[in-house]
């Protein structure tokens, strides 16, 4: 019996070897249809398919591996196609691991979409055969796919940021087009696998808790989410609100986030782990077997599930409106908000403006959905501080105009979403720690607006808008002349303008001293108005004299000051996105005419400040007078 | 539903529970536990707005952490295993005046049907392998937790086999608990506790007293222990990012001092930890700032010594390399590296190091002694090698005299080739082995 079996095996092996030779011969003769016939015709296919396991790897090495290249594709496309079909066919019979290793290597090194696609189709078959076994092997295969996508060349401007007009044309770029084509091919690759997972890899009724270990479903979930991160995320700046065009980027993103949501079951599940990941670092300790990859919960491992990609997944769910209709509705809004602040902070801290943009959009969306004010107790979480810092850095210093504008809008909405105490705490902390003059002026103005709104409402003023806390804030955001009389007024012009406007406002608005403004006024006069008056006179005299010297050609000794101002101007230009160079670099020496222009603009700024100063002083005087009269008539 | 069957959970009628099916036992889940259940939420008019049953998967969430609407946290905390109930939630315990458009209108009362499937403690272990398990006994609404370097004040009570083996108030800087006998598992757990919280922490041996156990506490080797901890207070950790270069240097020096204190107490692990913190805190100005460079050199050198003391000679060598990268004629580092090389049997490197020490300090007797030892060892090792080769050649010569083996197959044809079984086994091993880098 055994002998008989051996004889049959031997006969098959010989037959298989002949088949291999035949295929090679047919390919040499360019009889591609003949090769197809071998596996498609009713008479031949059954016998030949039975022989394939014997020669699958030989066929791979001798035929597919050699012919699935760009060179063959361009010179003999039919040979390429035939090899492609053979590869897909042999993938059903070849030894799993051996072929998988080959495919992984070829996928990572594939030089074009065609080569990538051919190998990906084969990998799909292999992974279907692999089923739920050996999840680690499945993970490595998927990593090879991702590695290829990650290493595709992309235009540099994607990482440096781009404006709305560029965003609209982004898909026209050849490299972007190629990347999206790769993503779409991966989409075709994952569809049957995803359906199979959803059908077969389900929780047993006896299993009370979700298995977060290394299994096929979790690996694919991580893969889908990973794909939403870089490089795809770099294209997300083109995501324009209420745009009717459905771009390829959107289509790819939507399909990935839908698959991820389906695999997760509860799309918010990962939010439960966000704090754990963003707030506490895992304590790695080789002696205890704690390595980056040793965690039994795959969703906690950065390499498997990068946090920026998780943030992009939620960006797609919320901003891209991809929440499945059956998503749980019992999560607390505050929990969602705090988790999104964690994620948004992760995005804001990334180098690439498109990711920062997504971070802003994400938090903007969540802020718009919050119905009730967030309690100030939430601010005990350190993440709020980190978020504010990252946000203010963007608002103050990002070279992208759109980012700065959106950032400022988000900052405003973010402050306003808290209860009164929360608003006060954020503004005060920011004013204490920020260095950006314009932003500080803006925040001071915001506090004024909040007090104004509170004054309009009936009932007593909340304690953060009156009395001691009001005075503290006022002294912090209004009465600040950083270097007393010697302050560089032009450098702090923004903040000083805001301060003077705030003074003028309270002088007019709060004649009854509900806020305690008039009690704080003597301090304000001592710390701000008196030194500012003197500083204004000094500066004005200085600049006018300087101008005179320039006009007479005697200005060499003042040139350092001029250079400083020009450098300031250069920073502003860099911020406005107009200059390509480094804002810190010194400008070349300029001529007399240019010097005069700069000086004229400085003098104009000082004059504006001076006129504001005079108006504020006048209003203060008038209101003080009215108050005195009112007090006299009362008495 | 008759009103009398409803239990008022909130005390103001805001959350009412009606049991449909009694659960098993008496236990209910504690705060912090991960709870698994099925739920269906309806509006008062019967409109279903959400259900885990529809998703075909139980719903999981950490209890009592505010992740879900208030009523849900409140109701689930009272449920026993297998219990089924209705929960009627007034708007202020659900979505309030704002609602959650479009499914939940403003000021909506919600009715949930719940079925408790089970719960488990919170796994705080870095590997999520259940080695540190927390149950919150008394939650806190504060959100501050200890961070690295922060001052921690807590009350701890450790039990083993039902007996209390320690019960005390502790105060320490987070990260240095080991110095006052805080087991590692407890310190890891404390990082995730809010001020005011009391928790029960079950700790497996590797994060408690390990394979040695603890004689004083009468804890045998490889024993799991249990602690009840109340975090009384904690400060804010060091905010490194806010420090100026001068502040960083000052802070680094403070950690160096701490490291030296632990070194004096022969607590090498903590000394290394503190020195490493010092090293990380130092500003990146070692090239231009002589003082920073000096501290950096001293820190690496001290870490090297600590590693030597704990017999980690390879790590010690790395630290010496770091010192020598900053100061190539540092005699101490050269001497220490020489010692490490000697211990790990890199004799020629060791000799080179000691000779360089003598070159720099001709009168260094210790180095001169080490040179003699090195030369002696090198000689011994060469002799050994000679003998070994001599033996090998003798054996080979003897073999040659025997008749040549029959040339059945070409040996080279099999070279590097696996049998099918070998290949399969190897591939499986490769694919399933963790932490393998595939090339």
C-alpha cells in the first residue's frame, strides 16, 4: 500500500516537473493563452491544479519573481500579466510561510504600483489561507505593506504645509496620485479579509471581555488605524468643511475608518485607553520582561498603534462625520472632550502643519458639540496645560496663516467652553506664561469681553469678574510695562494698545465700580500710565532725533537698533508665510531711504499708541469726574 | 411599572432602578473595575436610541471614572453578576438640557435595560499581565496624580495571607519609593491614583518581594501580596520643559546629590536612577559650558561605578565610553573601563586602558598592578589557546590516519540546506517568536 502511494507521489512529481517545464516553454514562446488554458480549460485544469503544490515555489522563483518587474511590465506587459495570474494561482498552493516571507520582501521593495499590486493580490490569498493562525506572521506581512506606503516619495510641501488653493489641487500631484493609488490598492486587498474577520473572528458568547491580545482582528484594526496616520494624514489639510467634492483622500479615509470601527465594535473603545497612553509612560524594564512590544494589550503599543494615527481615526469619525449610526451614545460628553484634548495635543505637537491642522479641527468639532459648560475641575488634568501651550505656539508662531487663524478661533472657543472659574484660570495662566505680545493682548481683551458680558446680566457678578480676582487679572494683563520706562514700546505695542482700550472701556462701562476697577486704578496709574506716558515721550523724541540724523547722514551709532527692528519685521514676515527664509537671520544693511521708511512707520506706531493713551487718560479723567459728581450729589 | 419596586439610587429620584432579575451572590463591582454588560437605551416614548445588543457585542467601560453618563455609572455600580434591571434616568443624570442631538432631545428622561455580564479589576501592570491589580475602594473626584519627582504622602497597609505585615504613613519623592521600602508594584499603582483615593492593590511577586521574599515581614519567596493604600497628598512633579539652562543644571546637581546619598547607602539601583535623571536634566551645552561638562563627566563616571558594584560590567563600560567621549584623558574612566574589560575578558582592551592610565599618571601603582595582571592573564590565555590548538591538530592528525570515510554523497550539495521538516520548524519558530527582528 505504502509502496503504491510512493509510486503515485513519484509519478506526480515527475508530472509536475514536466508541467513546470511546459509553462516555461510556453512563456518562452509567448504563448500566454496556452499557459492560461493549462489552468482554465475543463480537461486540463483539474490535473494541473493538483500538480501545483509540487512546483509552486519553483514556479514562483523561476517565473513570477523574475517577470514581475517594471522592466517586463513595460516591455512585455502580457508576460507580466501572465506571471501576475500565475502568482495569484500558486499562492493558493505554495507553502504558506515560505511564500509569505518572499512576498513581504518583494512588497517592501516593489518599485511601482503594478509590482506592488501583483504581490499584494498574492498576499491576500496567502492571508486568507492563513486564517486566524499565527497572528504574528500576519502582522509582519501587514507591516511590509505599510512600510512600502510609508516610503513612497511625496512632495516636500506636504510636510511643510500648504494653503487652501494648493490643497484643492493636491490630488493632481503625481506623487500624491501614486500614493493614493497604492492606498486604493490596499483597500481592494483588505476588503475580503475584513469581511472574513467580521464574520469569523467574533467574540464567543462565553467570553465576557474583549480580547486585546495579539489576534487577527486586533492586528487588522491596528493596521487600518495605522494607515490613517502618516502619510495619508499629510493630505488631510485638503479636507474643507462643507465641500461637496468627494476627494480620493476622503474616500480612502472613510473606508479605512469604517473598517476600523467595524473591527472595534465600539468605535469609542480606544478612547478608554487614550489617557493611559498619553498621560503615563509604560515603565520598560528588561529585567522584568517589560519591553515596548511585550504588552498583552496591543492597543497600548505605540509601534502597533501610533497615537497620532489614533487621533486621525477620531478626526475621521468626528470631523469627517464617519461615526457609525449604531455607535454608543452613553459616553459622557466631558469624557469625550477630555480624551479628544489628549489626542488633539498629540497632533498639535507634530511637526507637520497638516497634522496640526487636523488637531485643531478635531478639538474645534468637539467644542461645538458640548452643550453644558465644562467644570473647572477638569483643569486639574495636566493635559490642558500642555494643550494650551501647543495651541498658543501655533497661534503665535506658525508660518501658516490658516493655521494661526483657525488656532485663534479654537483657543477662543476652548476658553469659552469652561465655566467662569475655568475661563479665568486658563486666561490667567496663559497671561502668566506666554511671551507672545499680540496673543497676550488678545487674551486680555477676551477677559474684558467676559466681564462685559457678565455686567450685562442681572444679579451679582461672579467672583472671577470682580473684587480681588478681577484686580489680580487686571494688574496681570493690563498694568504690564515689562521694563518700566525703558520698555521697548514698539515691541509691546499690541499689548499696550489692548491694555489702553481695556482701561478706556472700564472707565466708561463701570462708573459704579461694580468690578472694583476704580479701586485698582491708583495701582494702574502707578504701574502703567505714568511710566508709559514718560516712555512715550522718550521714544518719540528718540525716533524723531534719529530720523533727523538719518536725514543728515549721521546715523551710524543707531544702526544696531534699526537692525533689531528690521529683524522683528523679518519674524513677522516669516510668520505671515511671505518669506521662505529663516526669520532669525539678520537682514543685509539697508540704504538711507529704507531707513527713513522704517523710522516713519515706527513713529506712526508710537503716534497711534500716544493717541490711544491720550484717549484713555481723557476717558479716565471724565469718568472720575462724573463719579466725583455722583458721589457729591449722593452725599 | 409600580413605583414601589423602584430603588432610588441618587436620593433625589433622579436615578431609579427596578430589578427584573436578581443577580448572583452579594458582590457588586467597585469603582475602577472594567465592567461588561448589555444595555438598551430608550426614550420615554419607547424609541430605542442605543443598544449594545444591536452591535452584537457586550459594552465595556471602566466604572466610576466618568466615562459614561452619571446615571449609568451610578446604576451599574449597584448591580450583581447576572442581574437584569431597568434604570430610569432624569435629564440631569443623563444629557441634561442640551440633550445629544439628533437621537436624544433636550431634557430627555432615559430608560435603560441592563444586564450585568461581569467585571474585572483594573490591570495597572506595564505588560497588562495582571501582576498589579487595582480595585478602588473610595474614589476621589480630584484629578491630580503623582508624577516623577513629586512629593507623595500616603498611608499603606500590606497584607499577606490575611495578616497585616506593615501599616504605616509614608512620605517620599515619587520614583524613590524603594529607599523607604515601597515595593515597585505599589509605586507603579500610586502613579495612577488620584489624591484622596483609597485602593486595594494586589501585587504579584515580581513587583513585590520577588523570589527572595521578605524575612522581616515573614513573606515567603514568590508570594503575591495585597496593599490597601490611601493617597493623602502629592505635589506637582518637576516641569522640566519650563526650566532655564541654569535651573536645569541646579536641578541636575540636586539629583546628583541624591544619587550620591543612595550610593553611600549602597543602594545601587536607586543611585543609578538618580544619576540618570541628573544626566537627562543637564542642558545640551556640555561643549560650551565647562561646568555642565564637569557634572556630566562625573555623573557618567558615577553610574559606571554603580554598575560595576552591581556586577553589570558591560553597562559600566558603556558609561566609561560616554565619559571618555567627553574627556579622553579621564584617568578614572580609563581605569574603570580597564577593570570592566578585564572582568568581561577583553584582555587586550583592558591592557590598553591601563597602559594609557600609566601614560597619563606615570606613578599610578594600581594601574601598574593591573597591567601585570592583564599581561599574566593574556599569557595564560595564549597558553590555553596553544594547548587547545595543539590538541585539535593532534586529534585531526589522528583522524587523518584513519581510513577516509566513503563518499556517499557530496557534502557541499547539502550544505546550508534544510530538510523539509527543519525548514518548517524553523519557519514556525521564526514567525511565532516574539521580539525577533526579521531581516
